[in-house]
DNA sequence: GCGATCAGTT
DNA sequence: CACAACTGATCGC
C-alpha cells in the first residue's frame, strides 16, 4: 500500500488568497451569462408517452429461471470465496448486535411496518407466462399527478421549518446537547418554533407522515411533521457539535416564517422558496473551518475551505457555477466537476491521494474511499494533535486497514458514512458479486447459445464500472453508454474502460444505461430499437438492494439483479470502527431524508477498554493487499524469517505507548496565513518501524 | 435558461 | 418496504 506520502500538486495559494477573504458571506449575484459549459441537470424535455407493446403478447414466456444460490456457503463452483481464503476474515467476525438506545431509535419505523418480505419487489410475476397489454400499461402509465407546488397549507398539520431561519432555530435547539436523550415539550415548540404557512387550501402531505410521539420520547409533543422530528433530533446525542458554532446562515424570507400561534389561514404567501437550508453540524469539521460535501447551505459562516468527497449528486448538490470558495477534491472528481459544473477553475484544487498537504496549519490527507472513482476519505491532523477522519461515502475493506496513516495516528473523531448501519444490511464482497454475475451470464449464454443477445447494465453517472468492465472483458463485448455518462467516464482516465467503449450504440453489444431505465417496460421499449439486430436482451442491475432477488427470464427480455454495493455493509462498518477505535463518532448520513437526523454508531464499537487486538499485533496488511500491491515492496524490509515490516525501520526505541509506530511522512506545507507557497517545502517526520507478526489480521475481533 | 425543489423511479 | 442516486417536472426569477 501507499505510504501516504509523496508530492502534491496544488495551486499556489496566493492565487487563492484573495478569494476567501474578500468574499462576502452573502449571496452572490448571478454572474453574466456564460457559455453553456455543461449541464448538471438532464434536459427536462417533455417525454411523450408512447403506447407500449401493443403486439407484445409473447414477451414473458418461457421462464426458465436459473436459480442463483444466495447461500453464502455455497458459492458457484468457479468462484473463490474471499472469506474462505482468508480464513480469519468475515467468517470469524462475530459480534452480537446490541440493544442500544440508538438502535432502537433507528428501528422504530421498521418495527411499525408490516412484516418485511424478502428481496426486491418483482417487476412481474415469475409464474406469469405472458404479459398482457394492460399489464404493461399499468406499470408504465401512472406518472405522477402533479399538484401545484404552492398547495401547501397548515391545517392540522404543524410544520416546523428547520430551514428558514437559522438564527431563530438555533435559539431553539442550540443548547449544548447532552449525552442523554432530550425530551422536548410541546411548550418548547409552541413558544419558540417557527412554522411555514401557506395560503392554499389543499394540503400536500409527503408520502410519509410522522407521528413523532413515540419516536422521540413519551413526552414529546404530538405533532405531525417530519421537520419537527428533525428538530427534536438535533438535541439528541447524535449531534455532538454545539450548533451555535456551526449553523448555517440562510436568507430565509421573513414572510415565509411566522411563529406558531399566528393565524395560519390568513397567511403570508409562501413566495420564493428558501435559498438555502440550515447546515447540519456534521458538514463542518470540528475545530476547523472546513466543510465537507456541504454546498446547499449557502456560505456557511466561518467556513473557509470546502471539500467534495466524490462526484455523486447527493454530495455535490448545491454546487453551482456561482460557487466562489476554495474547493478541494481528488483529481478525478476535479475533472468531473470541471466537465459538468462550470465553476471558475481558480477555485478548484486537487488533492492527490495519500499525499498530505497543509492548509491553515492543518495537515490533510486524501485517502481512497473504495466507493466510486475519485471518491476519497479525508484525514485531518489538527495543530492540537487531534486527528479527524471523514470517510465520505466509503466501503470499508481489509485493505484500508493496511494504511499506515491509520496505524500511525489515533483517530479522535470519526465522521462516518453510516448508510447501512443496521444489521440487516449484509452483502458480499464486490469481487464475489462480480463472480456471481459472470456465472449467471455465462449460464444464460449457454442456454441461449444460438441467440443474438444485447446486454444492458445499469449504472449511475459514475460507479459500478467494475461490473460492466468484468462483463466486457469476460465476454469480449464492446460497450456503449449514454453521452452524458460517456463524458463522465472519459474523466476517469481509466484506460481499460475506454478501450471497450464505442461511440455508436449500433456497434456495441453492451449498453450502460441509467439505473432507472432498467425496468421491465422501459427495457421492452428500449429493445424495440434493436430488435432487428438482436433476439434477446439481458439486463444486469447491480445494486445493494438486489440481495436475494431472483433473475427474471423472459422470451426476449431478461433481468438479473446483482447484489453490488459501494457502501460498507454493517459488518464492514463495525469492523472498521473497531479497527480505528475513535474517541467519538459522528454519522454523516441522514436517515429518512432528514438532514438533521443521522444514525448513531453503537458505542460498543469504539468505547471498549484496552486496545484493539490488531494493534497489539502490529502492522498487518491483509495478504491480498500485500500480494496485489507491488509498490509496497520498496517500503518492506524483511527483518527476519516470517517477520516483515512495511515501514522503514529506524529506531527500535521510538515506539508509541500502544506499540504502534510511525513511518516517514513527507509533507508539503502550504502556509495559508501569509499566502505564500514554500517551494516544495518538505517536512520529514521519521519514526519507528512497525512490528509485523502473522497475517492473522482478522482474528482480533473474535 | 438557470437554480431550487419536489415527486417518482430502480 | 428498506437505500442511493438519480430523472423529470415545475416554479420563480
């Protein structure tokens, strides 16, 4: 693995210096029109709904379902199980789920629901042998019936508006959060909280209404509102940052906001939508002036530098051409941003992976996040010595545990991607997902050996590339994708992908399409265009939600759902947190689409006595990391048979208390305070070696 | 046309 | 139904 060192490529800071100081923390006026350098949003052209498949009565005949084994102990023959190979890996990983208050909290919704059925909802029934016209229509037709957007009102619905006026909201909830659950009384709300009022008659309820009573606590007010729930949660121990320091300013229009108790029906027009929301505390790194993936909150007070962890819409949301602050990201993400969001290039700064640099006297290292291409985690070393890791979106892996930076520094505070923070989320390694996919497709090809097959694979703008790359390689397929995604892929500088790509869809046997197009009716529609050239279409849908889904095989259209996740599974999360053993953990993932409501990581994962067993064993890369990474060799030093170190061996005595050691760090320092960029200033930190014992790196949890 | 927001989709 | 990450529509400027 990399030693988290090397050179960095940053722009001279003096170019940048003028910007943060002179930017007013008010909203910037729209600049004069620039050329259309790329749209973030897809064109919103009116889509005409065709009548579907009038003559397509025979589509779903002849289902010869190939059963995919979902049992993990019975992988396909051709497949090597990672956790079998590494005997000590996931297999020996046994942790009881704990009935912590947070878990209860998270599962409240679930517990009130009907018993779950397993697996994804089928698009069409397995037993059905033909799909009637009306059936198809019923799937396709129900577009949304739009209600006018202004049609919000407060009737018996009380809306606590978290987002309109941060100053006031802060007063409400800004008290220092206690470590215990806070009970909020109805009076608290009625005396202080503001609501959104609108003059319209028709109430528009969101799909899900919340009765917050049981959810917050028995004494919580009975109010139906998603936002109220959020407000309450801000006081919960999940948010550990005092809001006073972090709440974002917004430009809430006073007319939008009136206090509870005012007459709701006479009403102030809702007017323009609020410009920005209140910034949740986890968007700003404690003890710094850095914001991570927080672009939809206007100019966040006291924030001088912004970071974008990866180019996915839910993370760059709010990032527009008007953005005028220093913005840091990986080179890949930077290429994507430059391609799709016409931000002035002078604000874009690239961080090379594993190469630390300094900003405001804080050392920052970008670490590969094992999410989508260009996704990074951020490691901050504060002048106080405190270390903070922000995972961004990530998929924890054994390989990550090999990173020296995690061995050389204790993580005091962990901002964690808790997307799958529930024990029900368990899925296999990506390589296993791919193996399963290939096996299914191989079988499909065998059964339809004489047929001409058009392959379709679902994808986001970026992400899931490994799936279709494996398909293309295995079956020697030429690939085409939609122009927008093609532009994105070209930014990835991933030669193996580009080798496979063709500009013309007619020359390609594998089409990469937006996930949303992989529904059965849309595939039928899609296939019409190619029906003269192909006999069948096989769609592969890779998603974390495809667990236990069965392939649907039709006469023409077949769909295979593949369990494939770019986020950590529950167990991977737990393992990672236990490995790092941070002092505190803050979740960065909202639950129920409420920015202020995030998951709570079980304290058991990081508040245990003693040090993690792994640390006592010294530095241990997983064997796969070691074997696959020839670069590690220069850093390795065989010091005895059966013992090795991945760190330069310098001085036996310079061990930390916990037995860890530190490798050489090369740090290019940029002094933001005086605006100068010391030419290649390098700070050398040299510390001691690591002790390597065996590769039993996974036994420490047992 | 742009940006914000919401609903709907896999 | 869960979720992430869109896509598409609408609204206000």
